[in-house]
């Protein structure tokens, strides 16, 4: 059963220039190191129920208990990112949470008026951006709880512990 309150672990921003945005976070907020996932490959991608493709890169870093994700969309294709920010705009986009039951979570959000804006799969992990903008003012991302995602996120979190500013941009 899905609990009434799920724990959010990630806050994400859509940015125009991933490199420049990482530098801002590193210099201004002293957050890092960032792990860059270039040209992410999404399987079975759908936008508002229709098959689609999406070309984007993301960078992950840890700031205390919360993971920071920066996302740069490389094309002008319709997406959950473009639903919130037109080309040339940037800002806060979503909070993310792991869910035990993807299908139950999608159904619960849909019943509350938050349909899937964009969804897909990475490996055996499904994810969805739920359009919670009318009720919360931002998108909500849900991802299936899978070990490979937890392993990646642990690498990101562990690298931030005691980080001295060296090697600020990395690949996982």
C-alpha cells in the first residue's frame, strides 16, 4: 500500500546550459561534485500518451539529504520539461520520490487530477513525470525503486561527503 506521504529525495531544475548551471551550483552553493549523464537514453518514452523521443543530459549532485538534478533538453520536442519552461527559460521543475508500486502511484495521482505528462523506462525502472502543477506548482517525478538507481544515487551521495572542491564534474 502507498503511504499518505512519500519521502522526496530529489529536487530538479531545467537549465539552458548544463555546464554553466553546474558551475553556478559549485561556486555559489558549494554543491558537488556533479555526475553527468550525457544524452540519456530513454526506452518506451511517451509524452501525453503518445510515443516520443527526447534528447537531454542531466547532472546529479548531493546537497545534504537532498539530491540536486540539473536537466538540459537538447531538442525542442514536446516534453514535461517544455510544458513548464519554453526554450530559453529555466527554473525549478520537480520533486522526485521512489515508489514501491508504480502502477498504484500513477493511478492515485490520475484520480487526483495529475496525469502522466511524460514517462519512460531506463533498464527495468519505469519513471513518470506527473503533472501536479495545478495542485503543487511543479511536476512530481516517481521512479520505481530499483537497486541500480539506488547504487547510482549512493555514488553521488558518498562523493559529496567531505568533498573538498576537487574534480567537480565527473561521470558515473
